[in-house]
């Protein structure tokens, strides 16, 4: 067995995660196997196991990437102050809704939240984590808008937009929805 340097391992891990993300988005979380992820990048299933112990471990890594990406997007919302002026909020939300990675992650999250749970479920810990992150998002938006109820409603509206987009039921460009959405909140 050839020993690889840490850089090679990181590059391989990145290839695996990128392949898994695309397959999870296109085929759904429940139907993608490690064999399919490996085949998509001309690897063996054993090579995947060298980086991830299981499909659940791979999904957890994809969710960690999604969380890191969303944290960066939400940090842009927070800006330098405690509240945002409407033009800045509108621009930040429009940018988020046009971000292909955000749309891809929304589809994966949607699949995880609607998985068919069994007694040996390997995904339930991820759905608990997603729900906790959703509550944190509501709280953060509530602070930005100066009212917790508004934050929860805005998060629900954004999730709805991202969900219908990930299901390909909405137009590709969701940015035009932000202005009317913010009018609902008197922003």
C-alpha cells in the first residue's frame, strides 16, 4: 500500500465530498451508496472507507461543509453592526439565494429532514443537528431584525424558497423574491 502525504489525502477527501454532494443533490440522500460515490470519481469503495467510516460519516462531513458555508453567508448578514439597513439586508439575502452551494445544501438538508427513519437509523443525529442549527438561524435573524418572531418567520420563508428551488419547483433566480419578502416584515 502506498503511503500518501497529508496534502494528497486532503485532495482525495475533497474529491469524495464534492462527488457525494452532487450525487446527494441529484439522486437524494437515501438512494446514494458509497459505491456510487466511489464510481463517480473512479475510486474503489475501500478508498472511500479510508476517509469515511460509513455513509453516515460521509453525510456528517457534507453537513459540516454546509454548516461552514452557511456560517460564512450568515456572517455577511451580520456585517459590522447589530442590525442591518434594508439595502444591505436585501443584498445579502439575494446573494445567499443565488449561491449554488446554498441551493445544493438546501436539497441535501431537505432529504435528510425527510428520511425514512428506522430503528437502526444512522441519520437521526444529523437531523437533530440540523434542527438545532435552524433554531440558531432563527435567533440570529431575530437579532438582526430586532424581533425574534420576525427572525423565525424570515427563516421559514427563506427555507421555503430554498426548498422549492431544490425540488426544482421555483425559478432559478430567487433573488427577486427578497424585496417583496422584506416588505412583509416592514423592513
